[in-house]
């Protein structure tokens, strides 16, 4: 699959948290996130492995019981089912890949 920039619209997942699916196939999906300063992704886990890269901004990031300060250029890989959460310290842009695909992140093709 090839996806042109801005082909899909962002959708709001939580207050201050927007996501859009970029490219995907049967086993993985790549998503772009825009996070507003002060927003949070509460503690959660899921059956997908999650690999991410911080493009811009600053995050306070918990993976299992360890906290990290993520700055541009930092990356992470979270094994499936491991609890994690994020506090957005500065407006941020993040690229993440989920394997297998998170069904709740699959794009609505009608959105364009």
C-alpha cells in the first residue's frame, strides 16, 4: 500500500489526542499522532506490539513501571499487554506502528 500525505483526516481519540492511519496491510499499521500540551493517554495495555518515534515535542512516558522523558528523535518498543501511559509536556507529533493491526485504528475509507 502507498499513501499520499494528507490522504486521510485525523480523528480525535481523547481530548487533545488526534490520530490518523497512514499505511497498513494485514499484519501492521502505521499511525501519526498529534498531541496537545497537557493532554494525557491514561494507563492502558493492548494485545499489539507498539513501536514509536517522537518527531517533535516532549513526553513523559511510562512503560510498565519505568518513566522516561521522550524528546525528538527518541524511540520505543512496547511489548504486547504491557501497561503504559503518556503525559504530553509539549505539543508533540508521534509516528507509531502496531503489530498486529489495532482494529480500532483501522481507517474509515469513507473519510477520504
